[in-house]
């Protein structure tokens, strides 16, 4: 099972928006609405930001939003803030044989 | 507030077995509807799901690691464990334990523990 494809990096100025893509196949991203997104600051554990494509856990700012079209999911961070600078990983359920697959990760830089 | 804490050997020799434990506090590992996973991250690289144990005791493993992985639970101690056999340098990583919803997301994570495979 191959990792989901994410761009290595993305950037934006404070207040701007950045969108990160996560491309898989019909066996994972395209086949299930079980896409989640994680934020990871250096030396820290990942933190759940989005689940089931577009739902936000309690406590996650509504600046974070998710969507999906076909085999590609996206995470948009609006109104970028300095603390949003981190690595972001997508994940998808991949069926009863492969279960979970993560994305390659995207480093978001706030300029 | 649920908390997870990994513990175990930080240095393992090649061909030996890596053993880690995840202690869960602030909630019961026997609570229905949750999975208890191990996920790892090689230095400077991405995340890889290793496997999980369900509250019922059923286990599910990453096919690429299945032949070397065993995940078990000790309900009396409210903890679950990982054993990875025949390790090589490629198994050097930060190992995280996490709670999740089966087939879905991981909502609580431990802080992670670095395991280095070296002679």
C-alpha cells in the first residue's frame, strides 16, 4: 500500500489561506469518507485537526476545513497564524486488507 | 482527560525484539468502540500505522509488518503493548501509541518514544 501523495511544502503570509492536497486512489481516499488530517509541530505528537473528511474535533479553530473530490482530499487553513506553521499529514482508511494509510506530509510555512 | 504514555527500551540490537508498552490513564482501555494503535515515524520521515487492538481483543496489523508484529492488552493494568521481532536499522523510529475509532481517526496520542536499532 503506497503512501498518499501530498506536496512537500506550502506557504502563506499571516491572514492568507493555504490549501494542502492529499491524493490517493479509489481504494482509499476515493472509496471512503474516512479521511483525517493531523498537525505536527517539531518534536511533538500529531494532533487531530479534521476527521471524516470535513468534521472538526472540539477545540480546533474553524479556520481549519476539509473537503474531498474523487481521489483527492484537501485541507484549507484560512487566516494563517504563526502557530499554524507545522507539518500536516492526511490519513485514510484503506479497506480491510490495508486498514490505514498516511500521506507523505506537507510542511506549512507562515512567511 | 485521556492520557497515553509509552515506555520501553530505547536501544535494541539488530535481529532482536522491540518491546514497548502504552499506559492509559483517564479512561478505560476496555471502553467499547475504540481501537488502540501503534504508529511509528522514522527520523525526518512520515507516519506509518503498525496495527491496533480492539477493545474486544481482536488485532489488525499493517500487511507489510504483519509477520513480525504482536499487539496485546493487559486490562488489569490498563495498558497495551507492542512487540516487533527481527528488527533492523529500518525499524529505527519514534513509536507512538494512540486511541482511535476503528476505520477512522486517531484522537489521543502519546508523546512518542524513540527506539534506535543498533549494535
